[in-house]
């Protein structure tokens, strides 16, 4: 599935994530009616994806056919699972020791199960030469405690999509580049147009964009000892930033109840001037709101004083309980090789995670008459030079996000002071 806090819409709802494609229960091959196994019978591995049909049906059918023709002793069964069912389904399968053979997840979720030793240790299965073909920082996103638990697949990095008409009405000449500029623009847009500059979600189960903004503002979320690292002047300043925007009426009230999907809806309806999202949403906007798309332009991702840029990663993991580990690794490396990553990136309007594929002219050579969608592709690829996974890879990451968001909401609603909200969040994390 393709996303945003993090990869959604490719549904790169995913690609804000949060998770995306996956795999289900393995089998060791079929047997004839006799009790003796047939030596020529192929091993079967199951590959789960998340809500990628029908948009990418042809791509995966061709991919699997190509793999099977090159590996006649392996058969691949592709299972596409609805987005809403995936998390429970993979957790259940892993717990029951009946998992799929190859699973597409994101590092945040996969690392939670990596902490429970659920995935195959890939350092023993993938050579250093092969590992070096992937972007180094992106490979590191799928490691925990020095061990590799995943193979990088596709990437998205946020851009600022903005409505040039609304900015012009507000007297703003260019899109804000920092959170400080965003706060100033939000007030000016509200004063001049009566509309909101943007929508951010504080729903704990949804996008981690606000949490990433903390890191971009210089906040350490979790320190080296695993304790809260945000009970600091920088952490309190980040809390205060979002509390001030909400209390000044510069964020929609539904920021506390609606997810990232609502941000897209508001932008498409012309109710917000800015949308922080991946370039994959440009096509969606073009299809759903052609007038808004016509007025839309793109700018680099908004960041803080650190200058850090986010990247959302989708990876492929192999459950430790697979009965066909070698076949599963071979297929995972095939899915993520240079050629296949480039082809999928073109089909899905995402970025590949291998050095060679990202260096292709498709991501570099912008024609003079490039469309907004094409410009989005070039800009997002350029951002990869500084992009990184901003949130920590820890098994309790979702609890961290929930703790911070709930206390931040309490401060936004005036139920707690900022100092108390930060202190409570830190204690809840440390005492979990």
C-alpha cells in the first residue's frame, strides 16, 4: 500500500505513515498422492501486500512471473490484504507462528516486532556487497540493536504543496520554509482570507508528522538510556508552538479528531493554503480537484532550525518462522533490486531505495516544461541528500506517540499547562 504519516494514498497512506504491504502463511510445497515427496515440486512462498490491487495488479503479476521464470523451483502466491485488516492480521500470524514468508511493512511497526525477535536476521543472509547497493541511511532504518531485520523498498519524502491563489490573497510571495515562518503565515492567511494555512493531526493512531516536527525543532525524543529526552527547554518550546497555534485559532478544531486524510480533503476543497505531503498526492489532487491542482505549486519540506528533512520508508521483512528462508530472501531481494525498484517507483510515483535506481535520469533531468507532478518527483529526489528517518526505532514507539499527543492535546485544550503536559508525558514514558 502506498501512503503519509507516513505513505498513504498509494495508497502512501502508508508513505505518514504508517504500514503498507505484507505476506501470509508459508507452505513447503505440495505432495503427490503417494507418501513420497516429489523432488521437482516447487516451494511456495506467500507475499502479502496491503491494498495494492487493482492499481498495481499488472505490475506484481509481471514481477512474480519474471521471478518464477528465473527461479523455477520457487512459486509465489500473492495475497493483497485490506488496509484496515493488515496490522491485526500480521500480529495474529506472527503470534500463532503461521506468518507469511515475505512481508512489506514500515520500519516503525516492523521494529516493534523486531524487538520480539519475530524477523529473520538478514546480516547472515544478505552480503555486505548487496547491502551496499541500498542507500546507507535507509538500510539503517531497518536495523535494531545492530542487526538488520528488513530490506528497504520504496520511499517518500514530504513536500509543501501550496495554493498560489490563497497565498497571493494573503500577500505572501513564497511558501514558508520553516516552522517559524509557518506560524507567521498562518496568522496572515487567517487574517486576510479567513481560511486556515494548513491542517495537522494530533490523533495518536495517525500521522507522526507532529512528532517529527519536534525532532526538526531540535528535540531529542528518547535519550540513549531509553528515557524521555523531550523534557527540556527545546521540548517545551515545541509543545508551546503547537499549543499557541491551536489557541490562536490557527488550526482547525478537528485537528484533535481527524487524521491526515482530512488534510488532503481540506486542501482539495480550497479550505487550506498548504499541504505537507508526498508528491504521490499531486496526481490525486489533479484527479479530484483540477482547479486546485492548476493553482498548486511545490516547495521544499518545512523544517526547523536543524534543517532536517523526513523520509518515510517501506521495507520488506521475512518472518523467522518461515519454512523457506532462502527462497524468501531471494524473492525479497528481487522485489527490491535496481531494475524492479525503478519500475515500481515510476508506476507509483515514489522513490527507490537503491543508489543506482535513485541516480537514474528519471529523477534528475527536469525538462523546461515539467509539470507540477514531475517537479515534485525531482524535488523529492533532491531532498534525499539530507532526508532521514526522524523518529526512533523502538518497540514502544506507538506508546511514545500516544503519550506525547494526548498530553499535547490536553495543553491545547487548556486542561494542562505546557510545563505540566511535558512533565506528565515524560513520566508516563519513563514509567511504562
